[in-house]
């Protein structure tokens, strides 16, 4: 059935409203990051005043002894390390659940699906006690290791492996004498690449924006990510830090945007390659 002019118009209008809803806060953040502390309230909220972005960024990098760059580096370490680890672990677990029959496989997958539904705050106390027993409180590993576990990632990898990795191809590799690890990394990973890129992006953004886990694990300010640091500055409730919080939030968004732009090319290429193979 061909869409009518009215349905196309309504769809376009709805998408426009959604785009405005999503982009308006980003636009406000960009505009506000260019203003001085006084201009934040003396100029229109959604339009530029005197451009002070360079000055604001310079002050941000020097604030409190230059702690913001340290927070930014910590965030990159947590996000990249956690996302890479979660992608590898989820890919292996999902592939194993998809291609290796064993007793209790359905029960294991059911437990993983149940874990997806558990609210993260419910895991706060058990995770805190576990990290205390392991001696990982107030360490980078206390943030990195939990970030490498993604039940949703295992689910996504298992579903994609079911659809994209032919069992006959794996059997052919075994007949040629290839080991299981070689088959996984040379065959399965390539076929699962679109899902793995998606998983990496989801996990990267989730860790980058994570506040709860660092809050319960880290006490040392030098180990904090950007989210925790900005909340601390914002809690001071002084005009001196207000523009620093806004500029810091703007700077912290840039790596996420660059990650999406950089990986989108590989994502689209992998999807196109997969469609040609099919």
C-alpha cells in the first residue's frame, strides 16, 4: 500500500519534532559553553553572546590544579577498556550459546535474559561487598571489571550468531583442521562484525555516561570520571563553577560524537557486506 500524502506529512512532522527534542539540549549546551558566566543569564538562552569558548576551555583545563584532563583520561580508559572487554566477552559467550550444544544451555540463556531486566541500583550493594572482598574498591579495576559484563551484549551476540554464522561454514573449517579459536576469530567475528560494532558503541556510551558505579567504587578524586567530577563541581552551587560545569559537559560530549562518526563508516560497510553475502 502506497503511503498517502497525509501520512507522509504526519510522519515527517513527527520526526521533525523528535529531532528538535533531541538536538535542542545539545544546541543549548553548545551555545552556553561559548558564554562567560555573566552572559549565561544576560543573553538569549538559545543564541550566542560574546564568544568565550577558548577562554572557558582554557580555564576548564586549569581548574583545581588541572583535574579535568585527568577525569577525561580516566573516562576514556574506563569507556574504551570496558567496551572492548564487554565486546570480546559478549561475542564469545553469545557465540558459544548459539553454536555449542550443552546441557543447561537454555537455562543459562534464561538467566542472562533475567539479568537484563534487573535494575542496576539493585546490584549496588552486592557489587560493593564483592569488590570490598576482592580489594578492588577505589581502583580503576573496580570500575573496569564490572563494565566488561553486559547481559544485553551476550543476548545480542547470541541472536546475531544464530542468524549470521552458518553452522555448515564452521563444520567446513573444522574439516580443514582449524581450531575452535581460529574459527571464532577468523570466521565468526567477521560475520558478527555489525553486531559487535553496535555492542561496542552501546557499551562505550553507557560507560561514558555512567555515574552510579564510579560513585560507589571510587573515593580518590584522581580516579574519578568526568560524570562524577562535574556533579561534584555542580554541588558547590557557586557561579564560579557554573560555567565550568557547562563547558566540561560540552567537552565530554565531543568524544562520544566522534566515536559515532568514526565507527558509523565501519558499521555501514559491514552491513552492506553482509547484505551482499546473503
